C-alpha cells in the first residue's frame, strides 16, 4: 500500500493543501519570499540577487539584514548568515541530490534540529563542525540560556543530532564562537575539579571495574565518570563552579525546580562572611571548605538567608 500523500490528479507530492492544481502550478513557478514563502512576483522572473526575493513584511526585512545575500555558482541563493567566512554548501534539493555527503542530506526544506518549526532555508543557518546544519538563532538561544536548573550540566551545548560539543569554527560566527569559548572554560574548570574530587572521594577506586571494562561507557574515561557522579553548581558571588555533593544524593524536589540563584554560595564565599567555624585552612586555603546541611550530614548545596546551609 502506497504511503505517499500526493494529489491523484496532478501527482504533486506532498498534496497541495489550500491550492487547486492550476493555482499550485502557478504558485510553484512564481517568485516567493525566501522566508515567509508568500508570492512577491507573479511574473516568475528569476532574481539575480538573493536580497531581491524578500517581501515587505517587517519581520522578513529584519531577517534579511542578517542573511547572506550571495548567489552561489550553481545559481541558488546561499542559506547562510551575513558575514560568514565560508558559505554553506547549497541546500537546494537538486544540488543536495548530486552530493548528499556535503550537507549530510539536509536540504533547505529540512527542519532545524533544535526548533523543529521551520525549514533551514526559512532563516539564516550555519553548519557546525560536525556537519549538521541549524538556524543561527537556535543554538545562540540555547547557549545564552545555559543549563536549565541549579546544577551545572552541558547537554545544552551539544549538537542535538550527534551529541558532540557545539563548534562552528569553519563558518566563523563571532557571537556563537564567543559563547562556546566561555562555556568551554566552565567545562574545563568543572572537569578539573571533578577529577580532583573523584580521587579525594575515592570514586575511581570504587568504580575501577567500570573504568577497565571495554564494554562500559566509562572505559578509560575517568573524566566522564567524574562528571557523571558529581554535582557542581555556579556560585552566585564568585561565579565559579563548586562541589555540591554526589548526584545520587540529589532529590527531585521542589528546591531543584524553583531555586534562587542568590542561594547558591560556595564554601569559600560562605566562609568569608562566616562568624563561626573554620574560615581558612592552612593546607588547602578556602577551596576545599564545605558545609554540611543543618539537618543532616550531607554536603550542603544551598546557603539561605545568609546563615543556613541545606542539602
């Protein structure tokens, strides 16, 4: 049984909802706005500049100011962004069919893998170093929002298609590159602290069988094991990551969902304003100072009201 949704009269695929066969044939031959797809030239003239095929809608004009205006050697417009150091491979379906590997079979009609609301040709797009293509604004929004909760995670900085760390050095978007650089600094800092803490907690000894098992995802990868086992938070005062306990100790409670960033204070900063207990270690300084929860012996994650620690 055929699963293709096509018009039985003119055989167009997919079916032209909202159009008669004649109207759709005319619509296909007309020049349309490259962003909203509205007709802007019913004579069917082929534009010679990629900026011509934009309607007068304010939103489309605004998008056009950030879009690449180059026409590629194949005659199709570039779907990249203004000022890119290297144009995207052509995303026209005809050109993609000739060499699918250039775009990993992604065309201008393929949905952005982040927003899934419009095609790659509907907004300025960029190709990551892994080869996957997405709207410029989508990874930028993800990187600006950072991790979704109080605990530092880095899933937001991964390509949604292959889970590799986002990188776009090949096409040189300055804002995204700057955001990635800052995130990598945090990642490297957390990783270094997690490895040090893992040895201190002797987790590497407890998990030595996993580290030595070729079938385990942590095989010869103590860095990922440390990141998977330990929780780190960003201190509100010094803006540095600090250890907040084992992930296995976390509770999926309301505090993890409705938290105040101002209550995330590292032991070093809490010790600076403390009036009781040890505020400075002669051996380790303030970097390893930690506080326990007021009501149990777990390592505290929250410092509330300027005086109380909670797990």
